[in-house]
C-alpha cells in the first residue's frame, strides 16, 4: 500500500537565523568624470552595500525553511500566521495476478492501479508565548483512483490536527536551535475502514494518533542545516463491519511509526533560495481482526521521499515556495508537487 508521509513529519523548518547579507557583485567601477575626485573608500562601500528594501538573506532563508516543515517555525506571543499549502501526489503500480491449478498457471494478468490526490491545506499558527506556538491544520482532499475493478473520486475534509511547538532554549547563533514538537490527529476524514468497494476513496486515516518529536537546526554560513525525529502512536479502529474479500473486518490496530528527516537550505540571492531534504517513515505492521475470529498482521512499511524546493521572495514579507518530491521506496508516492504561501501578506 502506498501512502504519503503524514504531516506532521509531517509536509517547515528553522527560525531566528542571522545569516549576514551578501554584497552585490559589481566588478566594473563607474566611470569618473574628467576633473572629478576619485571615489573614496566609503563611497565604494556604499555602492556595494545592500540597498533599502532589498531585504536580507537571513529573512529569506527563515521564510523558506519555515515553509518546508512547520515544526521548525515559531512566532512571537499573540501573533497569528496563516499558511496555504497545495499538494499533488501520484501513486501508480502494476501487479501481476496469477492463478495456479494443479501446479500450472491458468491465469496471468497485469493490473494497473493509479491514484491522484490534490490536498488544499490551511494552517493557522498562534503565538501562545514567545517560545511556544500552537497550530491548527485543516486539509481539504480530492482523490481519484483508477484500477481494473473500479474507479471513483472523493472530495471531503481530511484529518484535522492540533499541534504545539516549544523552544526550550533561546536561539543563538553559536549553537544549534532545538524545538520540541507534539501533534494530535483527529479522524475527521473519510475512513478507509468504512469504505464499501466502488463507493469512493478514503480521505483520512480512520484513527486518532499522537505524535511527539524533536527538531534541530544549525547555521553553517551560508547554509542552514536541519534534522528531525518523531514517533507516532495510533489508537485502534473498533466496531468495524467492513467486507474484506470473504471475511468481515471488525478491528484494526495500526502499528507504531518512527519518522526522521534531514536537509539543508541555501540562499542564492536576496530573492531566490533552494532547499534539499530527505524524509523517511518506518511503520510496524497493523493487526487485523475479523468477525470469524481470525487475526492477521500486515507487513512493515517504509516510505522515503527526496524533496527539492525553490523559494521566490515576491516582497519583504512574502515568499512563495515550490517543491518536487520523488518516492524512493515501493511504499512511497511516485511523485509529489507542492506550493506553499502565506495568506497574511
């Protein structure tokens, strides 16, 4: 089964960076009028200095990192930040179906399965304290699936999440920044355990979950390094009555999930920045219980994604970020494309 790594791992990153601005390159000195005094050292320094309104790379880098993974960002007390994320993901696979009778193959068929998902996510951050930020995330999901047996589309609310980020130590340039994260996922989306075959696609996980983690960032001029580690526990899905082949599924206990990620951000200029990150989640097998008393366990799943991003600063307070993700394992989406932008201009 292919799946996206849930946000939180997550699907943004470091604050309070103080990277010095780069001087504008101008290797050709201006011509000097005849009889005019040669340019002084102060005049040359002023010519190379950052002009007013250009901003600086530390702010650009901070905005870009924030957009990559929200678990790294903190805002000041009583401030509100609203963010919009648009993500598209594609999952495609081919399965070989065979039927053996008396030791020989009687059926050989290739099933093509594809799934397209578009997620519109609205996030609201509120500064409870200068070092404590609360967060509410609401995803709106449109999903279409096409396979040999059925096809259909679903449009509904996804799983709401409530989170908090706490920075126990004041951020300083000469030491890594540390942020503790927590998140509660509510099963408000369409549950995969209550879907009848051919009636549409699930838009939620079907169970509540709690995630705790830690993230670290460090400035190594002119690059910002970051990494994260988190652990997720899910509640069981009970009182089910889903027809699954010839049996009826009555209970599911999802396995524990360990996630981690790492990457870097680099400011190319006052208006352009890039990011490169890797994320992986390892989930233990889920325990299934059926109405006839049979119990089974699924295999462990591993999802890994390599993300590449580009940030474009359209104003001193607004940076739009684009990203492309490539799945590295069979349990990952083949491709993801995303856009992130603030709504409080």
